[in-house]
């Protein structure tokens, strides 16, 4: 999981690939994400130039009211995806990811993991998290999203998604998580196995918690999902046996799992992270799409 030591090693907040914070902030609400930043102007009918519809939504969830952003194609029904943000919460980077995924014909719900305490956004971007006592602020919020808290929330999220006209309930649901929310993806798959058919963790922390029955690696057998676990190279250096334990656990449970160490440091897939590594992030994104294409 993203630690304060790792945070210090990330540098002074200069975004990788040469995008300044000012330019990123200006682009954040209206761009696609990929090798190049492409503007996406709103249209008069409420859809953007790719035909996507985006709305802030709220609904009851255990311990509070979930606030989220629902992004989906303007027509038809589509497999749903739950997008769990990293430790800094919902912000432009994750809305951009949501739009990009929706443009691939998915109905994407970007959820606020801290909904029990505060609505999103909690921080403008990752740099604001680093400079505004982020770890100290989110600590008590994050504590409520243990295995039980995530699973309770996941059931409410899935129930809400299955009531939406844009969601194809005959297709499976995918979910993806980053940093602290990597474990959420496995817990979610175990919470609603009849609906959640894909889980993708990117530089997820705490996937192997020895001696803990609810450790994500102990819960593969409670799911019916396929898995993508993309590990940061510095996380692997700190816990070199974790990938092998994850592979053994998935094999024992009979769950398909692609588990790989990527040549990026913790946070490499998130565009506003100082360690964002575009080439490896794009490779991970391609594997995500392949997972969803196969599993949903």
C-alpha cells in the first residue's frame, strides 16, 4: 500500500510525461486519457462528443450515503464496472479513467471510498493529498473500509447498478482498484460472486496478509471472477514472495489470474501521480480491457 516512505520517494510532485499540475488541472474535467490528451467538448443534448453521459449520483449504502459518478454510453445497455480510486480519493484522474472506460462501452461507476465520512472530492489531486496531511486525514476514513466494510458497500453498489437502465444485467460486473483499493477488488468479487466476474488490482497494497482469514489472497475461492493483479516493481522488491503466494492461492482456488510485476513504481498507472509511467500504464490498461472482454 502507498506508504509515507514511498510518498517521500516520489519527488516534488512534477507529473511524469512532462504534464504540469496547472495544465493537468485545466484539462482534467474534459479530456480523454492515453498516449495523447484529447479534448472532449460537451454537446447540447447532455452527451459529450463520444456520446457519453455523466452524472453525479447518490444512494443509500451501509453507514451513510454513497456519492459517485456514473459514466456510460448514451444508448443501449452495457456491462457495469466499479472503479475504486486510490488513497487520495475521487478526483480528475479517476474521472478521466472512467470516461475512457465508458468509451469502450462500459457503464462505469466511480465510487467514493470515504462516503461514510465525507463526500468527494477530498483532495483536488494527488499533489494536494501529499501537501495537505493526506495520510493523517484519511486514516480514520480508510479504517472503516476493511474487508467487512468493503463487502457491505460492494453489495449496495451492485444492487444500485443492477437497477440502472444503462446496465446489462445479463453481463457480469467488473471492478478495478488502485493502491489501497487493490484489495477491495478481491473482497468485492467475494461479496457478490454471482454478479462480479472480473477484478483488477493495480499496485494494490495488502493483498497478502499472513494469518488473516480475510486477507485477499485467502478469498479467491469465495469468488467466481477472473483476476488481473499488476504489481509495482518497488512493491515487489519489498515483498518478493507475495506474487508467488497470490499465484498459489489463485491456482488452489481454481480462479484464472494474471499476476505480473510491471516496470513502474507504486502509483505508476495514475496520471496525476509523480511516478506515472505512460508506457507501462498503457500496457496495464490493455490487459484490463482484455480481462473485461473475456470475463464480462
